[in-house]
């Protein structure tokens, strides 16, 4: 029996530690620990609810905009504000653009190196690489000369000892299966994706002034002016610019990202039976299609239990609770019972070992993350959950795209419940959104054309119009999964604020009933060729796209001065 510690898990946002017991070449047990402290809820107490989104957005520098929209929605839900149609359309455009960019970045820059042996690419024949690339796509950057140039560039990195992002990995590990030519093609597209995502996310600059942390959100709507006759507003020129960016995005996603996923996955079909996890999936739903009280959602909400695609349950947010039995929080006031986030508390109490430490006390408290549960059960959230719920709910385009992927790989629907399934689902969702986003751009143009320029509901802006005490919940399907913000407003200020983020759902520790969270469950029976080089553990953990900064924030337990910043 080998005790494996991966700390820190790299190519993620934040600090994550995985411990696992490996025996007989497989993971027999696993524990997920976030080694940072979350504190935004405490910072928000006593503040103006209309400002909450600006603070909440700083929870993370990667998951930009997602906390802003969840925060705004929670306050709107509490005070009864109703955004006008243009605000809904602008928000859909912003959130879809975030998801598209984030998914492409994840595949190429955070996860691909678990499957692509960069050093092996130095052995590739550029002519064969060109033939491979042209066999799967008509993407123009596929010539022998082009791939020869990429190979030379990579060799220069190696010769100078400046591998940069390629420096630390288990190159040569026997779990890598791609031929050198496929590795070279993937490296080329890794580099192309860097420039692609920089160009595509200009949509956020147009709609929100900057990226990350857009400046245009507003309780009751948006702060981005819409007027076809004003240069300083969103106008038809802005619409044309956005349409150009979305067209380029669609071309890259369909001609590079999707073919690459299918090509890489074809060499790793065994991973369609690895990393299944808890088998329960939760989706809040996203992208309201109308301005009704309960609008239809482009990506539907729902619950799937026990991998049963034939039964999608309606989601009831009142069934959500959080346990802290294995989390570094004081739960004395809750009597040790799981709490609904409306009544949730953030009372940090670190009782673990002082870093550096060899092993967590997993029988006690071992993570800064809480353990969210739905109706007492752990739930996986994220692109796989969304595509499964959409598939099971009869979403025709999702069913078509999933069918294309399954047919191309020659596997059945059961393959979705896996590490490979998460990768495929993320790509399917990207294709889905890159096809859809133009409909919202067109809706904005149509509203401008008919003179509807409204972007904000001013009727609920004045706190004197609010109830003396009110509660609200705001939900959003962030790239990494279901995000919820809960706010309690009293006398015009925030009395309590709680967030449950996607990585809390997925990476949380065991709960009061000792049920494993999704990371911990997904790692069971994962093959590990060499415990000293646990590449396979990284594959499954990375397939969730961890973002620990969303779940927690850093604190120094010794209360030492970490840095001093001087301003002019």
C-alpha cells in the first residue's frame, strides 16, 4: 500500500491537495483538501447589497463575471428588481463568451498536458503531422511547413532549457499513448489557442469595459448604454465587431477544438470507464430565453440520480445543505447539523497540522471546503452534469452533438459517466454555445432597431422601496458548474451572505455521513502505474477543472505580515 500525496495540484486556480491510498495499481481511497481559507462572506456583511457583486467578483481571477451575475441575481431576487430585455440579452452574451473561452483554455492549457507528451513531439515527422491534421479538419494552419516551424520552435525551447509551461510534467510516462505526430499537432494548437482566446475575449471589453472583472453589472440591469446613434454606446458597429469575433470563435471551436478532442480521445477510450464518481448530477440551468417570471432556460435545470438518464427530476433549492464535519469551521451554533445556505455560517477554526505536513488527519477535519449536499446526497456539477441533464430533458441539439461524439468514438452513452465524458461534455457545450451566442447578438440588434434601448429597472434602486428584511438567492451555471449566492438583507444592508461554488460541490470533503465528495469518489479504482508519478490522478482531478480560489481565500495561520504595499 502506497500513500500518495499530490500537493499542490498544479494547472488549476488556487491550492488543492489530494491524498490517496494506492494498492494493486489502483486508488483504493482518496481525500480532497483545499488548503486555503474562504472569507468573502465575512467581508460582505454590513455592506450595501447593490455593491455586493463588485466584491463577490473578486472571489476569483479566472472565473470572471460568474460571481457578479450570481450576486446581482441574489439581490434582485431579494428586493424584487426585474431587469429589462436588453439586460437579459447582454448578460447571456457575457456569460456565454466566458464559458466558451474558459472551456477552450481548460482543454489546451490546463488539461491537455495530462494526455499530450510534449517531449515526444520532438520526434514527430512534420509531413505526417500535416497529413493527420488535414485528415480530421480543413483548418488552414495544417501544412508541413507550419508544423516544421512549430517543431523547431519547441526544440529551441528545449535546447535553451526554457520550457516554460512545459517544464514540469511526467514526460515519457507509459500512460501517454499519442503518437509523436498527434503530440506535435496538439502542441501547435496549444500555442494557437493562446492567441485565439486573447482575441475572442475582447467581447468582454466591448460589453463590460475590461476582462477580468467586468464593470457593467448593475442590480436591476446593466450599466452598458445601448444606442445605435451614439458612438460611446453599444451600437450597430459594436454588434458587427462582436459578430466577427463570434464567427472566428465558431471556426476555431468546430475546426480545431472538437476535432482535437475526438482525435485525442480515440487513443484513450479506456478512460471512458474510469473516474465515474458519485453518479448524481445537479444543474441550476442558465440563459433565460424570455423575460417571464419563470423563463424557459436554454440549458435546463434538473437533478439526475444514480446515472439514470431516463429520469430528470425538478430541482428544489430548499433541499441544499452544507456539512462541516470534516471542514475547518466551527459549527457549534448549528449543533453539528447541516445548514441550508440561507442560514449558513462562516466561522473559520483551523484545527489541522501546521504546514508542511506529511499526512492529513482525514478522520477529523481536513479541508477549508464545506460539503454541500442535495437532499442529503453528493452531487457532481459542471459541463458533464449540464449536458447529461440537457440530454435527458430532450434538448435536441445536445442530443445531436452527443450522438456525433459517441458515434465518432464508437462508444455508448455509459461512456459519458467518466473522466473522458467530462472532457467530451465540455467540448459539446462549447460547440452548443458558440452556435447559440449569435442569436443573442441578433436580439440586441433587433431591440435597437425597434427603439427599445432600456438596460436598467430603476424602480427598485432606492433602498427605501425594499422590504425591511428580505432574503434572496441567485443561481448561475458557471463554466465549472452550479454556482449559488444567498443574501439576507436587513435595514438596507447585508446581514448574511453565503456562496456555494462549483468546486465546493465537486472538491468538498466527506460529509457528516462519511459520504465522499465527487473528486474523492471519482478517484476510486483509478489506475496508477507509478505512485511516484501519479499522472492518472491528475487526469481525473483536472477533468473537473478545479478552481479552489472560488471556494476559499488565503489566510496565514500565524498572522504574520505577508507583504507590505506602498502607494504614491
